[in-house]
C-alpha cells in the first residue's frame, strides 16, 4: 500500500514541479491504483464497476457544474460581474484597503461561488489598485486569498460546498448556516488584523476609474444586478441549488439581450465557450465562464471519484483509516480530520481530491453527518489553499498577480481551523 501511495505522490510532485497539468498526474494515478487492484485479485470488470460507483456518488455535482459554467458566463455578458466590481471598488479607501480587499473578495466569491473566478476579477482589481497606491502586493495577496476562499467555502453555488454536501448526504443550506456560525470569530479577528495592518501601512492616494474601463463595453446599471439578487433571495429561501441557479440564468438572459444588446446566438456561444472581450484591459479581468470552463474541474472530480470507488473496495486506505480513528480519540474528531486534510492536501495538490480523500479517511471518526460536513468545510476546503505547491492557493494568487508568499498573510485560512481545533480540545477537557 505504502509503495502505491508513494508512487502516486511522486507523480503529483513531478507534475507540480515541472508545471504540468494536475490531470496528467491524476490519470497516471488512476492507472497505478487499477494495477494495485488487479494485483489484489480484482478483475478488470470489477475495477471498472468500482470506478463507475465512485463517479456516481458525484453525478449530481457534475450536473451542477454545467449550470455554474452557464451562470458565470451569462453574469459576465449581462454586466452583472462588472457592475458588482464597479460598485464595490468605489468603497476602497487607502487606509482601509486591506480590510476592503478581504471583504469585497468575500462578497464576490460568495455570489459567484468560485475562488479562481473571484481572484481573476476582484483579485486582479485589488492588486492593480494596490500597485497604483504603492501598497505591498504581498499583503494584498493574502487578503485576496482569504476572501476568495471565504465564499468558496460557504456559497450556495460553490463547487466545494456542493461536493461536501454530496459526499456527506447533508443539506447545503443547513451546512452554510453552520459554516457562518463557526466562522464568526475567525472572520472578526481577520477583519481586525487587516484593519490594523492597513492603517499602519504606507500608501499613496491614487484611484482607477473602473466605470470608464467597463463602461466602454457594458451598460452599467442596477438592472444588471438582478441575476445576483435572484441568487441571494432564493438561497435565503432555501430553494434547491440547481433551481436557484436556473432561475438566475433565466433572469440573466433578458438582461443580456435588453441591457447589453446580445443576440440569442451570442448567448449560446457565451454559455458554451465563455465570455471573451476584445479589449485587452477588460479581458484580463472579465474573460471566462461557460461550460468549457468547467471541463477541467469536472475531469478532476471524475478521476477523484473513481479513486474513491477503488479505495473503498480494495481497502487501500484501511491502515490509514484505522490510524486516524485511533488518533481521533486523543486529539478529537476534528483534530484528526484536520491532520488528515493537511496530509491529503499535500498529496492531492488540489482542493477537490483533498476533500474526497479526507472524507474517505475520516468518515468513521464522526458518525454525525452534519458535524462531519462542517469538519470537512473547516479543514480540507481551506487547508488546501495553504499548501505552497497546491493549485488551490497557487492558481488564485497567480491569476490575481500576487506572489506565492502571500499565503502567509491569508489569515482567515489559518484562524478558522485553529479556532475549531481550540474549541474541540477545550470541550474534550
């Protein structure tokens, strides 16, 4: 078992080191685990069934990925995301810059449900404005990373939140309510840290006219915010996530046509291939979305789900599961889950596989599925972004134009698991 896992880890690290897509490592890993299963006496047909069984556990989220791709593309075309960015950026004050960078990335990531997409839009704006104001990008990158994963963790349209709900068979809206409760103290402390550091950080009073930039391509109107308002309203009413996204999509279509002058054929193209601006400055901040944008994460989830099916039937992780189970009696169920998530994130190099591995390793440590769902959200989902060689944190920082050491200033990602661990240990004693 140890040699099989070691071989897989080497493949992952080689891909990360040489900058190859993580999909290559995951594909090779699937082959490695299939060979392991074959050596354990399982037939090719049995192994294929294991893979399919694993993928079936994530079938609902795969359907949701399509809706997310369409939704994020139409929000761009409707001017929803540009309007959110323009209205939000007007709140920036130099002395409060770090705090506002954190809060605005929290807000955008909560609305869009994507850490990567938020970093590529609001994150880029934050680092661009910080450079103009001579504010250290290192600090801004940490605030951006904290903010994008706040929403990625607890948004009703977040792929990670949907994945956790699917794996644990829990209600996403109940999970979100509990996520807000566990995050109150870490969130407050994070805000205070960015406020204090921001006040004592030197800066220059310079502004960027985003209205002029986006106004060349979009009609910036409160009407463009309607698709986002639909998401918030229906999520608050606990309407099914897929129905909520579908309602927002249907709302965005007339906004695209009437406000932005898009044709039906353009909407079909944008829904599939994403929004693409011809203006370089706008494209750097707004391009993206579409069904094709979800193909990579879909492939990662499919491969990771196939692993899950193989692991369950072959018992590849049994020894680790038993060790974690014993450890949970000493450092609490959450402590064991946190430790397992750190190891999983270090090995997986991406958030999706880290979540799925942690789920498989720790599901027996916490028989209450709702508690376990929150344990996953407060460990694997955020810890994955703190691994320097993982794409979970590296990719958002890269797209925002911030250096990798910004990870050290992503305070929320540290404070949340530390707060949860402190509470768990306090209650144990």
